[in-house]
C-alpha cells in the first residue's frame, strides 16, 4: 500500500531517571527535507538522527523535536570552566594595562564570553542520552509510518473510487461517440453526394476526404489508452513502495488523453462528460500530492 506524506509520530524512552521524548511531524514536500531540534549538548548526534530518518522516509518535510528530562541533573545544568576563566581574566588585565585604563576585569567583562560556561553533563552522560534518543526515535518513526500508512490507505480508497468514476464517464463517452461518429459520417457522405451531383466533383476524392474527417473525430485510441492508464493507476496504488511520483506522471498522461478527446469532441454531451472527467482528474491530483 502507499503512504501519505502527512503524519505524526510520538514516543518516549526512560531509564534511571532520564526520559527522552521524540515528536516527528511530516507534511507534503516534493523531496525529503529534515528539520531537527536537539538539546544543545547533544547536537553532535544530529547527523546520525538524520541518517536514521532517511532509512525510513523518502519524501516529505520532516520536523523532529527531541527533549530530555534528567532527574539526576543538577538544577543548574551548567558549570564554569575555571581554567579558561583564569586565562581570559589574565588576558583582560593585559588589555586594560596596555590601554592605560585604571580598572580591573569585572564580572560584566567575563559574561561576554559564553564559552566560560559548559554543560554539566559529561561525555558519558551524553552517550547514555543518545542510547535513549535512538530508542525513542525508532519508536516514533514506527508510530509515524503507521499513521502515514493509514492515511495512505484512506487516500488510495478515495482515488480508486474516482478512477472508477472516470471509467464510468469514459464508458458513456465511448457509447455516445460511437453513434455520433457513425451519424456524422453518414450525414457527411450524403452531403458529399449532393455536392458531387450539383458541382460535378470527383466523388471518389470527396469520399476519401470524408473518411479522413471521420478518422479525425474517432477517439477509440484515446479511450483504449485511458483504460490502460486507469488500470495501471490502480496497480500502482496497491504496490508497497513510493508510488507518488509514478502516479503524478501517469496522471499527466490521463489528463493529456482527456484533452485530446475534448479537442475532437463535436457533441455537446461528450463535452459535458469531459468536464466531469477533468473535475475528477483535478481531485485525484490533489490527493496524489499527499502520497509519498
């Protein structure tokens, strides 16, 4: 079955007082575009998060939000880098002396250096957090894909119903066109015979022109191709892969054949039915844009 590009996946992983929440939202997009928000002290894992997501998702705009609650973490999650603070204070003293300024480095001066503050979590803590992030991310992706599959099945059912409507309209067009072409050909032959008698024209040549004109009105080839496209469209919807791009291309072909029939139609009823087909095609296009 096909997947929708719209969905939401939520998951949580806990261990030893540490909880990780992952939220993944996805919306329509022509390509895969991943936006990831991680805690500042874990941004080094963003490439790995993206790699895991790419293994499961091929199209869509993906928004990932990861948050961590650590009961073991101190209330102030930062600590001061003492050695670096001393070095910067010494540099500031040198600068003030060189500028002949009669003052000493103050706290205000030091607060302009954010690198003096670092996360209270050490490398071991970050590694433990990553293990939980990976677990929660995997669960959230599974939840997202399940929702996208359900949405995809709903869209596929709606599209198949609309393809069936196109088949019904095409059957009516074929029935009307068959009688219309025969009637138009008979009337044309009669008019040609009358003209040939009145103007002493070459009846054989006029008969050939009548056959060519009738052929220009014939839409049997377009109908055969449309039926083939409709059948293939349903087959694509049943495949368990990324069919969105294939369906988009096939829908362009369906629309092209419908336009050809419209250009050949000289019957008001056929023209009306073609309008109905175009409306269904547009509705299908909107649904296909949601498929992965």
